[in-house]
């Protein structure tokens, strides 16, 4: 039995996250069910396979229970599916707020365009590539934080298969596709994944060769989202800043730059051939 279970069955909740009220309500419901079953935290934790300290934190609303925790609690407390049903309430809260906000915008987009000069664009990352990225952050993330961030990144990728299907165009720097984040095998599987995703009819991946003499993206990475209501917004994330760009003049500049970046990069077909070549060299 795990004496705390913090990393295995829950995520830490950001105290400034407005979804805290939802998590607190879930915690109160769990406490009511536990007490109705005549179990103290120690006995309940023993049946769950976790220590009373974790049970206390979840009931107080300071930890976000994972779906499997709620399923197990439903079984242990004989709730007949009522506790398991709360998984829908905690689904969004389990991811950081800035990720939820970005995912919501992406879900409303008919077209997503991105240029990334540092790493593989988030919607195209494999799980092990994303885990390697978060694992090397400094100050170091805890295992709990890494797991939560990776899960959030993978959840965002559902937008690629959403209906109606949005158009996703991504320009990646050649240097990004050569950098062995996580090691050579992680890079190989990431390149293979790019070839798979790049073959989808709604996805176009382009490579910006290092040898190009003219480059409109030297100011850094960017993302543009054209929404169903006809508006276009930009997003930029660098170091400690995650910024949504809505001012029409600023969006226009990003749109212009992204158009130039795509024109200067290899075509989608040339890019897939280039990625196949890199895969053979890795």
C-alpha cells in the first residue's frame, strides 16, 4: 500500500484555479459517502490502497482525484456509479488552467497554424517526447506535475480527430527535428509519428531548412487559430509567459509572418520526404 499516493491517484490543485470549487464539491461528496459507509479515513484508505493523508487532501479539495480513484471509491463505497459519474466534473480541472483555455480555443478553430522553432509543436508530440521535455525543465517539476502536464498535452491532441475536422498546418525548424530530445529512440519514434500524422488529409507539416537565407520567423514561435465565428486569434508562449493575442493589428502581423514562413519552408510533400531522410539518418 502506498502511504500517501499523491503521485499515483491524484494531482495537485493550483490554489488560484477557479475550478477549485468543483474539486471541493467532489471532495465533500466523497466524505459524505465515506461517512455514510461507516468508514474512517484510515479504513477507507486501506481498502482503497492509499494512506489517510491522501484521502484527507482529496476530501478537503486540495488534490484532484484521478478517474481510477473515483472508480475504485465508487466500488468500495457501493455508490452504484454516483461517485464514478463525478469523473466528468473533474475532467477539465485535472489540467492546468492555461492549457484548458488554449484547448478550448483550439476546439473552436476551423484552422490552426503554428510555427515552432524550439521543440516539436505540442499537438504533434508523442507522449515520451512530451515527458522528456517536461522532465528536463528547471526548476524541476515533480513527477506529479510532469504526469499532469503530459496528460494535458495529449488531451489537447484530440482536436486533430475532432468533427468537423480542423485544418492543422505546422512549420518546424530542421534543427528541432534533429535534436534528440529524450534520446535517439525517442526522436526516431517522434519522427515516425510526424510521418503518420502528416499523412492525414487535414494536417500539413512543413520543414524550415537551416540553410534558408530569408526567414520571417526569427522573432520566435507563434500560433494562429481561425475560429468558427470568423475571428482569428494568436497565441504565443515563451519562457514564463503564455499570451493570447486578440488585437486585430497584432493578429494581422502574425498572420502575415506566418504566411511568409510557410512560403519560405519546404512544401508539405518535400517536408515528409525530408523527415523520412532524417529518420533514416537517426
